């Protein structure tokens, strides 16, 4: 997310330079709209970065992650991304992307915790796969 934030900030600065030199009204309105969208996206990223995400609670019929309760019936699959530093995403049925609140990684004893989480998922009947975790912002 830090890379995204820096990239959006760079694009916003370049877009602001364009807005300041625009003379035609259509392009000025389009540039201002794009600059506003970049600025809003940057603030959303800053809010998500500053939030503390550190609570995982597994119960027999649901999983609670970052104050989001997800029943096991809504989970389509668990996606593991990475080799040295593994990241875990919980993909829900009917969703194309993994929500930000359902994407996490373990800080300590990573290999052991990931294996225990994978075993829990398989015991609960949830499909696990390795690959790219697609998420929006």
C-alpha cells in the first residue's frame, strides 16, 4: 500500500501541474475531476495504512478478522500469496476481489501459523489455493 500511496501522490502532483496550466474548459474540468479522484484515493489509502489490523478469531461457525464477522458458508476460498513472506486473503462468494479487511499476514512464527490456518481451512471444508490475491485498494 505504501507503493500505491507514493504512486498516487506522484500522479496527483503531475495532474495538479496540468490543472494549473489548462486553458480549455473541458480539459480543465476533466483534469480537476481526475485530480480530485486521486486525492480521495490517497486519503483512503492513508486511512487504511494508519488503522491497526491485528485481531484474528476463529470459531466453529465463523471467522472474525479486524472486527469483520464472516460465516464459513460465505467463504469461497483461502488464497495464499508469496513464498518467503506469505500473505493470506479470504475470498467471499460472489466477490471478484478480496476485501482489505480480509487480507492479512502473520508477524511471528509465520510458517507454523500459515500451516495451522491452512489445516483449519481444509478441516472446515474451505478450498485453499496459492496465487495472486486480487484486491481493490
